[in-house]
C-alpha cells in the first residue's frame, strides 16, 4: 500500500498541469496571482516535493485521504458514495463470468475435436473483445434493436444487465481458457477411470470430481479478475452512464484532482490485497491438499 | 450580416440514403427542411417529467458564478435568470429588469427591477439582491472567472430604491447589457449565497421556472417546477409556471448511448449529438433537431503571428490559400455545419464575413512561400529556410474537438502538406492542451469562445489579451498585435451610438480577416435532438442553452 501511494504521488506529478489551478476552477482558469498563492499556501503546494510527500504519508497513516480539489469535499466521503455501485457491478460480473466459464469448459472439454475447437474459438474470441465495442454491439441489439433493455443504467436491475454482461463476457473467455486446461489435466487422472469403473456417468464425474480441479486456477485468478473489473469499470461506467469509481477516477485525472486519484488507486490496491487473501482461503476450501501443511 | 435565427427543424423521412452519397443526401435533406413554429404544434399539455441527457461534463458546482463554464450554463439556465435577455434578432430585451437607463456620461446605469418577484426561497428580488450578486461575482473567494471578466468595468452597485439598482462603471461599456444577459451573471437569492459556497454549489436558489431538488453525483439532478413562477423573459410564449412538472437532468457521457436512450424512449432530449447521429435522425420523424450555434466567436483556426513562421504575413496567407476545408466540412459534418468566413458567430448581428479572402489556390500558396524565402525542400517535401523546417505544431484538445473536427484537422494537415507545410497534430487532454498554449508551443490552434455580443473580439484580438493570466492562459491565441485593431476595439466597447459601434466592429473584423490571422471554419456547433413528443422547447438566444419554460410533452 505504501509503494502504491508513493508511486501514485510521484507519477501524477509527472503529467503536466498545476494543482493550484485544478483547485481554482480547472484548466484554463483565469485565477488571479493572489488566489493562486493563497491556494498554494493553504494546500502546502509551495513546500518542496519531499515535504509534501511526507505530509501526505502522515495523513494517510491517520486514515485521512484529504479533500478533493475540484469538489471540495473529503475524498473518503466521495469514494464512499461511489464504491457501492462499482463493487456491485464488479461482483455481479465476476459471478456471471464464473457461471459462463464453468458452463463453457464443462460442456466443451473432452467432447471430441469439434466441441473443443468450437469451445476454444468462443473463449478466444470472448477474451479478445474490447469492452467499448462489445457495449456498443449489445446496446445496438438489445436496446435499439429489440428494445428489451435500457442503454442508460438508472438504478433499476434491468439497467445493470448490459453493463454486467459487457464486463463478464471477456472475463469468462479468459477464465474458461484456464479452466479447460486443468479440467483436461484432471480428466486424464487415474481417479477418473476408477470413478468410471464404479459406474459414475460422464456428467457425474464432471460435476462431482473434476469441477474442483477446473475451479482451482479460476479461484486464484479471481483476485486478479476483480482488479481487472474495477479498471474495466472506467469504460463501462462511462458508456452506460453508471455512477461509480471508474467515472470518479476518469474525471479526477482530467481535472488533475490529485487527492481523488490517490484515493481511488489506494482503494483498488486495497481490493487487490483483500481479494488475494480471500482467494487463498477459497482455494483451501476447494483443494483439501492445501489444508495439510505438507511440503509439496 | 444578419444573424441566422435559431430554427426548429422538423426532420422528414427521406428514402435511399446510400453510404457513398450520405453527405450529398443530408445536404439536400437539410435544405428541404422548413423551420417549424413551436406554437403551431397544438395546445400545451400540463404535466409530465422531461428526461434530459447531457453529454457535457457534469459541473463540479451548480452555481455558474463559481468558475463559469458552459456545462454550468446549460443546467443553471433552468433555475437561474438574468437581468436582461436577448431575442432572436440580437436585441436586448427585459427579463428580471423591466427597464434600464444609462447616465449621460454612461458611467452609471440604473436598472428598474420587475415588482413582486421572489426567489424560490421566498426572498424578494430587490436592488439589494442585485448588489449582493455583483459583490459575490467580484469577490476573489467566489473564484469566478467568466462572470468576473464580464463585469470587469463594473465598480459597484448602489441601491437607489427597492426596485432600482445603479451600476457604477469605471469606463463606458457598450457590452454591459450583453454581459448581463449571460447565465454566468445570473441573479441568485442572497440568502442562498449566504449559505456559503458548498451549500450554494449543491443547489443554487433563483427565480427560474424550475428548482433544484436533488443532485445525485454522476447520475442526475432532479428539477421540480416552480409553481409561483412569474418572471418569464419578454420573448417567452408562456408567461406563467412551466407546463412540465419537472426535469430529470441526467449525465450520460457517451454520445451513442445518449442517442440509443433517445431512440428507446428512455430520455426525451439529448444534447451534443454527433453529426452522423443528426444525419441519421434526419431520416426519422420521431425526432426533432434543434440547431442552436453558440454566440461569440466562430470556430476557427488561429495562426500564431507572435513567432516564426507566421510572423510573416505571406506565410500566413500561404497557409490559408493552401488549406482546403469546404469538402471536409461538407462530408465529415454531413451537411450539419455551414462554412463561416467571419471571426464572429452567425448568431451575432454584427458579424462581418468575407469569403473572397479564403479562396484556396495552391499555386498562389507556393508562390507566396517562395517569395518569403521558404524555397528549399527536405526529403519529405517539407519546405525549409535557413535550415529550419516549415513545421506547424497543432495541439488539439480532445475535450473540445469532436471526432468530426479532429478528422477535419487531418484534412487541413493533408492539404497544407501539398504546399510544403508539415502540420504536426497532437491530441491532448484539456490540462496538457492549455499547458502547450501557455508555453507558446503551437503555430496553429482551434479554441472555442462563447460570449454574448461582438465584444468577444476585444477578448480574442486586443493586444492586452496576449498578456497571460497568472495561470499562463491568454485568449489572444493568434497573438494579433496591431495598434489600429486595439484602437477600434476599445472605441467600439465604449461608444454609445449603435451605428458607430457596428461600423467600428466591421472595420476591426476587416483588419483581422485581411491580415490572415485566422481561418474561420463554422459556428461553434451546439444542438439538441428532441423526441417528437416534446413540443415548444427552444434554445435561448443568449448562449443557446435549452429552455423548457414553453415546453410540454404529448402522448
């Protein structure tokens, strides 16, 4: 977290733009010299960079993210108001991509060359789809064409469908690729043959035995996936006009609103850390071998 | 030049729009459209909530006194009103002030306010309120930029009586009324201002037809009807409260999403439609196109005459002779934009045009460059002089130039190359763009400027505007520095005689155009697509913000 805060602090100062101007009405502002000086004093921007850096670390340690330059409200309050929507979007997308990925890999793995080829083709295509393009196509089909779903998310469940699908499809393609490999691996294990010998059906084997193997890499990837979804939210929130962290970040970068950018980046880093811990725990549940502290 | 009135164009279904002939067909479609009078569409219907989807940036503060940009003007015009307005012919008309009178020396103006008007918090609109508003605008703590500049010559406001406010000026200002007609100098409740910046930014209190009820950040602002509304501008069709119960003002940044939402009936009005969208909507009678170019300056490419190579008039003329934009405007804007030959918007009655100055002629361009000493060529065909390449840096703001305009600039680049110019386009975000201008790293640039009245010429072409503000910003981007132009603009800004004012502005525009300091492109594009169920909506003739006072919903 410290590394992330440090990187963000220095990276954002590399892009052109004066923070004092950001405070006084954004780019192109015609603020007077007195006003600029006043703001630089108030926000400590006249101090050497290292002093500003230490001051920022000190504030962060006490949990103070500072005030937004542009909106003049505490960053914590701003992010608190927006994180719910983005997390909901990300978690729903993750869940849907899991369902899609499992279904795809279970249906198409080990079912002959044609099924495998089709499955792999679908996965590869899905994983490679750019979100902005997918969103435009989905809107064209389901909003403009069929009129089933609204293009602008207005807080209703139906408004969330298209954004969630847009985020889930590329991710599902990616997860399914990984799952297929471990599923194939598991299918060739001796325990599959012994299960078959006991009279287990092909579907039964998949659902009762090999699915755990397929799920394992998927689970460990989910931490990464959630982070990926949070950054994907920037695109999807903008296209579907959903309030959230992605749009907050985009606006903050445009306005050179340093405290907000730092806050969002730290928050995403925190989500990564929490998710890594959670996926480790989930992996232990899915794989009993990890529960014994035996050396591999 | 006469100002083109804002026209409500009812689109008509036309068959056979083939991809290859889209530009031609849209031009015909446009030409065939008739201006429809809003009054002609039946009797107003009471009730309903209009959903508006805005593609402009969501304001960080709803009070247009703070900062002062166009997104703030768009929404605040729904709940704040100004002392005066402007009608479609460019005439200043009464609004919150019913009359006004300058003193003989023109250093004092007395505004008589309409009686019995209250802000929506019950505070009466009186001379004291006007005084508080002007002081609020001039207070550095308000951080006003646009309104502050507009009231530059106003020293103080004196309360003469409850209904008479006297503006005391430091110098005569022929642009005072135009300045006061802008949304950035709108009059708010003094009690609202007294709540402090944070509260006032959330929900400013005005006299307008709607009231800010709730602002859900990044999502929408809910506006509800002001049932006691009684202060319509003199040119409004409806003088009482609005027919609509309210407006849901949504922020939808993506332009294709906005159009999809309009097509699906999820929203009733969208702003900032892209030219291809407008062309598509032309073929569908479910939509109405409200074309409302902004006042002030035209969109134009400024040539930086402050440094080489454009400090040489021959090189400037060569660039203008070489660059061909008409075909590009026609095809890239699908016939929705009209070529301009004036530094001013066609909305300005005093705009002066001269198409003859902008004829393209590659041979003449080459001859001028040869004459100016740019005779050598490098391996790319770019002209050279004393070892320097004829390079033109062109920073383009992606926030201000729509994709069609960016493509047009690529055509500028391609046609200028034929004469040996190497135009280097850099697409920049707003902060970086202002940064490049502030350190003079540009030879050509396009920067919009919205203002009511021809006084915008003083801001853009008076040599005083080359001096940068502390932030590095300066408005005179062509860096035109001509004492004769300065004198004309200063005189025009202080004269009391309308005929003399018009003549002075005409002479100034002749000098500005004749010196090849700019290449006018088209009016600053600004338009709205409305569902055919929306009747009576119009764009204000001040800064072309939409007005829903006269609007109603059918069906």
